[in-house]
């Protein structure tokens, strides 16, 4: 009789430890940051946006080659679990002007949304870093989300973009 109690306790303990181990699994950002360190790109780091499934690369590197290498390393680490947005600054090339260009892109995008009779009524926000745009907020349909993607891709100065808008149909 007592043996059954110990067996049950051992089973519960085993399941509890297994769940705890699963909860400490590395995030895609952990994997990217480890890969960047292994590639001697310590000046670059990744932040993981779990809702949008995007690894945002940040930091400053010496050359365009290093920026591309960071992107390649991160893309390999992320694999099919998401995508990479390379927001890395190249020292001396775009670090002085990036803020001005980004604010201009953001302003232009807001004007484009405000000019659209449907989209101006939606909650749409833009984060712009080194010409890379992340769109967040809410729209009512997939076609509205696609229209926002279209507008962002048409905007001057945009190098890459991720559309993390949530589709929330209006309540009847």
C-alpha cells in the first residue's frame, strides 16, 4: 500500500519537473543572442516580439558586411519560428542621420493612413528604426491589414517592414 503512494508521488514529481524544464526553454532571442556572440558580433543583440514573432536586431557595427552577417546569423538561429528585422546601425554611415530619416518615414506613414478614409479610423502605430518599420495596432479585416502593408511598402525610405497588426472585427 505504501509503495503505491511513493509511486504516485514520484510520478507527480516527475511531471512537475518536466513542466518546469519546459517553461525554461530558450526563447528565439536567446538563440539569436547566443549565435551572435559565437559569431563575434557582441555589439548586436536581439529582442523577441513574441506576438509578432519577430527578432529585432539592434546595435552598432563597423561595416555593412557586419550588418549583413548579423542578419544571416540571426535568420539561421530564428529558423522557421519567426523572422528577423535588421535595425542595426552602421557606425559613421547612418548613425548621425537615422533618427531624422526615421521620424520623416513615420510622419509620412501617418499622413498616408490619415488620407485613407477607412484606415484613419483604426488604431495603427508605427515603430521605425533605421528605415525598418514595425506596424502594430488593430484593424477590422485581413484586407485592411493587407492595405497597410501595401502603403508601408510604397513609402519612401522604408527598407523592410513587419506587419504585426491584430485583426479584430467590429462587434455587431
